[in-house]
C-alpha cells in the first residue's frame, strides 16, 4: 500500500488525498494557489479543503485577509484515528446488543469481484484471530485469482495466529512453502483427484472459490450444509497421509 492508498483507506477521496499531499509539500497555501499548482478548479479546491478541515486533516488560518490552509501533521492524524477507533471499540457492546441481522445472513451470497473477495478474507483475519479453519483446494487456482494479495494474506493469517488444516491437490505441492511459522497442517490428495475450486470451511459458513464459476465465489451460510462440509473434510483428513 502506497502513501496515497493509505490516505484513501482512512476515508479520504482521491481528490482529498491529492490535496492533503500537496498541502504537505507546500507547507500551506490558499485555495487559489493550491488549485493552480495541482490543476484543479478553484471551486473544487474550496470544497475539498472544506472536507479535509472537517475531517481533521487540515486547518485554516487567516493571513492578510486571506484563508491559508495547512496540512495537519501525519502523527496527529494517526492519534486522531486511534482516538476514534478507541471510541468506537468502547461502543461495540452497545451496537452488538442492537444487532438483529444474524438470522438474515443465513443462505447463499455471491462474491462478484476481487475487491469483495479481499474484503471477505480481511474480515477472516479479524473474526478468526486465534482460531482455526479448514481448506480443501487447489493452491495454483486459488493464488492465480490475485497472487500478490493471497501470498500476503497467508502471512497475515499466521500473524493473527489463525491455524489452518489444508487438504490440497497434488499439483499444489510446488506452490506451498514449508515454513512452520505459517501455522498450517498440510496433506495432499492423490494425483487422480484434481480440481480448480477451493473450499474454506469455517465454523458458520463455507466459502467456495473458483475461477470457473459465473461468480468469483459463493458463501454458503446454512448450518446443516456447513456441518456436512466439516464432516467430509474430517473423513478425508483421516484417510490421507500426512505430508512428508
């Protein structure tokens, strides 16, 4: 993630990120000067600067009767974000007591894009911290969807202390590092069992990822079906030899 992307991840628009960066470089500027330097309409610059000020990313001073905008120091923004996160964490019990949506999440949900799939896995890093889930799949097919993201996800998953048990196709051997720090138990299926899909089996849902599906992935959140997938995994696990 580059500097601009980090600003966007904090809730800034692309224009707001560009203006904030320009303010840092200039050490402060009026809206008209800023607009000229970055090739933006002055009316747009005023609107963007107003938003940045409201979000705490900039401040405005009056100098010789003119408004001069200054970027907030990065470390102060970090403190502001941390405080907001702390405030929200303190309110989580209240929000969870109001949540009645769980029963509405049962069923099938289709994942249409890489962005949606990444969001799902990012949530796994939070929801399954210090837990375990199981996988039946093909590493080459899984990683081919978004190689950079999935290699990094594997490392982030280990840092979150999420254990995995994996039953993988034989052609997955070449793509699987043996690093014990990745917190994985791996067993490989016989060569005659080859497929492109990957099933991630969690306590409350199953994610089916396949490059051949009309949708990129399907989330199955039906308790009785999840139980069947779990049982099938355990049966296969008990009958496949451990990795050398």
